[in-house]
C-alpha cells in the first residue's frame, strides 16, 4: 500500500470508495503512489514480477520463492483500486496549512506533513525501529539511497517540536533520532561489507546478518539485505563475483564480493 497519508476532511469527494464514502473526504496521495491507488491491479502484477526476478537473483530456492510470492499476494487480493484521488507534491500546502514534504525510501510516495511545529512522519521516522526498505530493482524511488536523502531533508527542518510517526511513541528530539537511524544503517553497511569478503548471494547475506526468520519476516529480511547490497554495489563497494555465470545464464544468481 502507498505510504502517503489519506487526508480526511468533512467535504464531499467524487471518489467512490468505502473510505471516501464513509468520511465524505478527498483522498490525497503523492503522485509517485497515485497509480498504486488508481490502478492497483496493475501494480500487483508488475510488482510481483519484479519481486520474482529479484528473488531469483538473490539466490532464493524455487520452493521458497513460491511461498514468499503467495504470501506477498495474499492480502492484496482484498484491495481494489480507488477511481479518483487528489495529488499532492513536494512543497504543497494542503488547505493552506499543512506542508507536504516528499520523503521517498520506505515507499516511492512517502510523505511527511508539517503542521506548525508538529511533523506527521508516517513510517519515515519511527521512535524505536527503522522503516523497512526494499531494493529499487523491485520498485523505483525506494531503497537506502533515497531513504538517507529523505532523512537529510527532515534533519534540515527548523523548529520541529514533536514528531508523530505512523506508530510507536512520539519523538521530541528528531535530530537525535535521525542520527541514530543513520548510525544503524552505517553499522548494517559495514556488516554486509565484512560478510562479502567471501562471495555471497543476497539470500546468504540475509541469513548471515538477520539469522533464521519465519513467515513473512523471511521476505522482509531478504528485501532489507537487498536494499543495503544494492546501495553498496551502486557506489562501487561491491562487485559481481560470478560474472561468467551471469553472462551465460538467462536467470543468473548474483554473488557479491567486497572490492
């Protein structure tokens, strides 16, 4: 689901959807998540194919790939498209009051909303956990690179008194929390670099770093490992160790080594 906020006001909406009908409210979404709401069925097909290709390259075994794909698709069968939404963009002021700050990373259209000195942060900044990240090869505008850039944008805000995340406790010192999240990702990057002293697949790196997981957490761990490996590879810290295999195989498994 998109991470942009669903904004409720007591006005009439043209969108025919249970949420909009019940609240009589317009639904706002960032433009990068608009198609997820207005053409959700297409999104599921395209994203599931991208996920399957990622899992193949990550070295996930066929039987586990099938299980993970089924888990990924299950809840999405209960969701349908919204025929009409209102689009918000970076720098907009909703109702002349709420400032829109585009913070991609956790999802393409993630936004934070600044209301006076209170930041509604969604899942971008949380008090205890770091938001889940997935590789951009599955969905554009996600990934660690975009997420860290978005953290910088929040850290640069002036006079934010309180941050309210989508869940977990309120945050009173956003600068300290942002720095703690940065440190967490730096530690993960260092750990993955160390693990890649020997050639490893993303699936092997996920197991080595996060340990054995169960259920949907297996997919989350593999995606998280993939996001950090992608970040390191894009910046030249890693190389493909099995290049000959990649060159001659139509569906290669990628093994990464530290440079």
